[in-house]
C-alpha cells in the first residue's frame, strides 16, 4: 500500500474499500476479506446502516486497529450543531471504536443551509478526540469557500462522484489548490458502460490488466483516491493490485479525454441533491 499525506499531518491509503450497500453478517465477511487482501481504508456512512458491521469486521481481523483508516459520514438530517454532535457519538457507539479516523459531511444539502454548523460540530468533535481527520463529500467550490471563510478550517478530503466518463478536472484542481485530497466514489462508473470502453480495453490489453485496474491506476497516478467495492474475493485482490505497473503519459491523456459533460448521475448534483 502507498499513502497520501493529509494537510492535518495524518496519512491515508491511496486506495480504499467501499461498503455501500453491504449490511449484516455478509458485510462482515466481505470486509474481513478485504482487510485480509490488504485494504487499509474502509469507507462507511451513518446512512449505510453498516457501521456495526464495519466495527465487527475490524474486531474479527488480526490487522492492527492503528493500521486501519475507518471513514464514516454525517447525514443531512443531522446538520444542526447539537444533532451533528449526537450523530458523531452515535457513529462511534455503532462502530464500537474509541475514535473515527475520517468523518465526512455526506452532502452539503445547501437548501437547508446548515452545513457550516455541521462542520463546526465536526471541528469540535475532532478537538475532543472523537475524530482524527475531518472532511466532506460532494462539496462544490462555493461550499468549500464558505467553510474556509466562516470557520478557518478546510477539509482534508473531498469525496466526490468521479470516473473516466466524469473526471471532475475543475473540482480536482480546486481541491488540490486548497490542499484537499480528492476521493472518488463509484470510481468504476456504477451502472455505466465504462468497463466496456474501447480505449480502456486497448490500454488494459497492452498492460495485461483488467479495465478496472487501468481505471484505478489512472486515478492513483492522477492523485485521486478511489474507493472501489466488490464482494468477490478475486476482484478485491485485482482492484488492489495497482501499484506494480504504470500508465504512460499518453495513456493518462487518453483516459482524461473520455470525460463527458453529462457524465454525472442524474439527480446527483450537489447544488440540488437532498440527502437526509
């Protein structure tokens, strides 16, 4: 595993493991498998209803707790300061951990206009030692600007929708300038045809790799942190095996050119989407 340095001094693995919509014993077994394969970042959320499964998988594995980055996320219905504080504490109880390594605001929900209040609650929870690092998910440049102007604290991570058909170059540039690591949810283009893209198939053939590995390697070389998910042991292993080869600058450029202005999933624009 390779790591990024976060702006708060902590480190984070360059690839993580997504867990939505896994729940229950099956989720525990899948997460245990992922940890055994070498994943060291487990991505969850309050609204995934699987924080308990994450905690159980961590307790079941022989991987040291200090080696695992556990992520969870604050839902929109708890953006008010007191509710955010309670939700963070509840996440800890569900996980049965003494701290959460990375906690994110799941969506800005700008129509309610409480995300700055939620952010202040997370800052205070970090000072209490409940959270190690704080970040956001699905935040646009204007949302990041408000956090900085009103609290003086920027997120260390911004987790956004990102795949070769929607590469978010402008948002990534903003994140980079502010010292924020960009994470990619649905990096393999959930419910899209990206895995059958001819250009990606050609690059995969040249490297004797899968298309998924090419996409994930493109992200790693572009300083994007992907969080793919798979319940299949073999795919878990191949998705993680992206540090033993490199794409050429020409190949990186070919993948960059796959971007489509309409690549965002319908109804998921952060300025309009409501997540509770």
